């Protein structure tokens, strides 16, 4: 008998999605339906179904043959992974080609399931839901650039506004322009003139969705030596984006650092993706460019959740899952959230909404590295958190989460990971040291097990002295080691602190 792996959440039932695009076809198998879905398996083929569709009106014959062979493999992989449900979504090329219906019928026979051919409106809707699910909150215009079409849609929090589908997918634009970049720019401007909603995006963010734009962002990371290779919520300033896109749009991509990391099939479309983004920036005048790693697939999954699940915080949901999978006690992690909140209040430390969310997540993640050797727990935890597939958190917030665990294990004044420290704002860096110092104190009193923290209290002793008071029944936990950690906390917060036992001794640490 094969036992279930403890590295999996046992209450999840795998499901798979196949996304049939104009350029690529992708299979993604998820651990289960969740607010922050985790990938079990992910495979893509660059089929190029929409190549030549402008001149022929048909899906590329060779691509159709290759796709059918891949569908057999995708069906087998989905079954092998134990997916209880398969969803198949098809977009621009399949819905517009003359031979699209025949292709869909053949694919349904191979995949043994119904295929949803999305209309342009549906594609834009699911793309918008993908962005909504990945940001907390999103506010701006989202653009999903595929091989056959471009979907633009206004998003404000959970509200989806005006949207439009344009014939500006990378493959289609390349075909329409007959490989002329100057012609591609002219076509793009003409098409975007129909997108009146772009005017409403002035001064707001533009969210890029789709493989071509993700690859452009990856090149920008390489060119600027960006220290964190996480695509989701990567932000590009307008001036930096303009200079970079100008170079790519001139088809000078072979000179760009990191181009060898982009597949040759993708490279030819990068100038067209750059041209479309240039023209959007000119028409919209956004405040910044933000990359979304989530799109139609994730938006479709999000639509399957009930309203309560949709409103859940995706960052907290993901951190909660890691706490369940990797910490010594998830109950202890929950106690940390409440105890550190009370400690911040006692110290007079105010928090914004995001800072409170990030503190919550950092507490849930504080013990995920406990199985590593003590000398490496900090760095291992930092790497796991910094590169985790979290959503609902920007890169400075991600740096904060990672640094809390580094400082908690290796000391609040540790100077390791300068590249991650450089991503955190000065305020986040200070908060990370304070939170880590609190964790370093309380772990020596709780032994990473629940039950102690709810019995501890902060007491104002007057004259600026704040005491951490243990109840008499926990007096045996009183000692020099936790007092020493409290001294570190005193230095970080510039406060006079005392470790005390209720009705018993006290030890001033500053």
C-alpha cells in the first residue's frame, strides 16, 4: 500500500486545465481548487496554431497534427496525476479559424472531454479575474496579449469595467504586418484608437498578462540586474520601460543580455509585443507597468470558487498552507499572529493594512525552516519565502517576509542577503527587525509549541518601562537566555524592557 505524501494537503483534489492558445498550448495540473492554487505539474508546447491565419483563415495544418499528439499526452498526464476534473479552454485562433470547429471536435475526442471555446468577451473576463485574484487589490488596465488577440479591460478592486478585444495578438500582428515592424506599429495605433477605455487608465497601473510580455519582463530583469527572479508583481517604471521597449522594437534583441534564456520560437514575437506595449503606453500614459503571472487559467479557477473563498486573502491562504505543511505547530503560528499584534500595540507601532497582512503572513511562515540544520535555517527560509509562488504581495513586501525569517534565525542585525534587503523599503527593514526580535524572544519561552503565548502579557511599569510578564505557573521559563533576547528587542525598539514573573522576580534588560 502506498501512503499519501505528507508534503501534500490531504483535503485537496487535483484538477487540470488545458489552455489552447493561438501560439501555445499548456497543461496545468493543480493540487486542488483553492484561493492560492498550487501547481502539481505544468507543461507547454509552442504549437503555433494561429500562424498564417490572416492569409489562410485556417489553423496551421502541421500545428494541428502536433497538437493532437500532445493532447493524448496531456490526457495521460492528467490521469496519471489523479486529476478528478479536466477543463479545456480555447481562445482566439480556435474560435476564428474556418477549420476551428473541426479541430475542436477532434480534440474533444482525444481529450475525452468538452472544450469551452471562449468568446473575446469571456476571454477578457477570465483574464480580468486572473488579475483580480493575484493582486490585493488591482487598480488599472489589464492587457492580455496572446498569439491571436489582445484583451484590454479596466479593473478597480473586484469591479470589472469596460473591456475590448483587438486583433493584435503577436502571431496575428506579425502576419498582418508581413514581418514589417514599422507596419506593425501603424496597425497597432489604428487598432488601439478603438480602445477608448485606455484614456481612463491615465496615471494608473497597466497589468501585463501573457507569455510574450512575461518574456520581455524577464529580459528587463536581466538588463537591470534585478536581484529577484520572481515574475509576479514585477514593476517597471515608465522611463525604464520606454528605453527598453525602444531597443526591443528595433529588433535588436540579440544584443540584449539574457536573450539566450528565451526560446527561439518566442524571440521573433518579442518586437511585436514591445510595439504593442509602446503604443499602449503612449495612448494610456500609465503610472507604471506591473507584470501579472496570472491570467485566463487562474481567472477561470477563481470563478469556480464561492464568494467567501474569492474574498479570502491569497497571501494569507498560501502562508497558512505552508504553515500546515512545514511548521512544527500551526496553532503556534496562529498564536504568533495574535501575540505580535498585541506587542506592536504595546510598543505603539502603527500598521497600515498591508503591513498588518505582511506581519500576519510572516508569523505563519516563521517556522517553515525548522528541519534544516540550525546554521542554515535563516538562509533556507529566506530563499523559500523570497521565491515562493505567492500572490497578493509586491516585491518589497516579499522581501519583508523573507527578512523576518532570516533575522529570526540568524539575528536581527544580520547583514546577509544584501540583494533582498535592497528590495525592502527602510520602513519594512525596520519592521522586519522588530518582528524578528519579538519572535526570537517568544520562541525561547514557547519551545515552538502552543499554549504559552496567550498567557504572556505586556505591562506598563511607568517611567517608560515595559515588562513582559510570565504567569507564576510558567516561572520556570524565566531565565538569562530569554532576557538576553529581550535585550536585543530593547535595542531594536529603543525601549526600556523588563522580563518579569507575576508576583515574583524581574530582570531589567536595558
